[in-house]
């Protein structure tokens, strides 16, 4: 059974940092691109960042470019999202996924709240 769990969310002041982790078990995602998405009550789920299977290529939404960094450790079947200079508009539930055809293998998400 595939299990994906995000962690590392929390409450932080604007300008602060958080590091999210997404650990998977039950299936090896080392051959797949991995990504982070987020959803707030006011918006539909949106793309945040993605990383190629080998980590050589990364992609970011314009809203987080220069502040967020995605990385992965295939030996641990884990993907990370380092978030710096957080803004109140970054408040959302953050989800990770794997590009297994379409984006899939979603975790339950981790809440990130940025206070002003």
C-alpha cells in the first residue's frame, strides 16, 4: 500500500522560513518527477514547484520563484520544499505528488500559516 505523508508545516511570521518534507513508502518514486502544490480556501489547488527524477531540473510558480527551493533524496524516497521569506499569501495546505502519468500519489497535506 502506497503511503505519502507531508510534514513540516506550521505557523510562522512573515519573512520566516519552513522546510516541508514528503516521505513515501510502499512504492519507489525515484524514477518520477515529484511536485508540490498548495490550496487555500479562496483558491483552487495550484502548482508550486516540481523536480525531475534525477534532480537536474526544477520548475517554480512565478509567485514563489527565488524564495522556495525544491529538492529530493531518492535514497529516502523523499522530496523537500525549503520556503524562505514567507508571505501571508503563502498560507495554504501544501501537498506533494508524483508524476505517475498524471500527478498522483497525493498525501493528506500539511498546513502552512503565515502571519503578518
